[in-house]
């Protein structure tokens, strides 16, 4: 996935979870000082969704899975029961 596709994917995940997601473009050159902010794919109360090339890993409180298709990942995320934060 390219950068624009990743941004659209993370927005779709946020919609499936009923949350918002602020996409951050990666720094072109990482140094000790410019890489201090957390990356993309963090959804508080749900877990972490990461895109590595064509592979999507979902790590959540309800289980973890790896997908090769973005639509399958979003369908699985959208089908999970909503667990309130703090439980």
C-alpha cells in the first residue's frame, strides 16, 4: 500500500470502530528528535492495526489476526463486539 491507501484504510478502520484517527505522515529521515510521536494504527480501547506492505496485523483485546486483504480485515474488525473502555 502506498501512503494515500494507508490513510484511507486507517479511516475505514476508524469508521468501523466508530472512532476517529489522526493520520501522521512518516518522517522522511528519522533522527533522535523528530520521531517522538506515536505512529498510525493505534485505537484506544480496541488495540493496534498495522500495515506492513500488503500484510495487515490486527492486535486487539478480542484477539489477534493477520490479513492479506484490507476488506477482510475491516469486515473482521467491524464484526467484533464493542467493549467499553475500562473493562
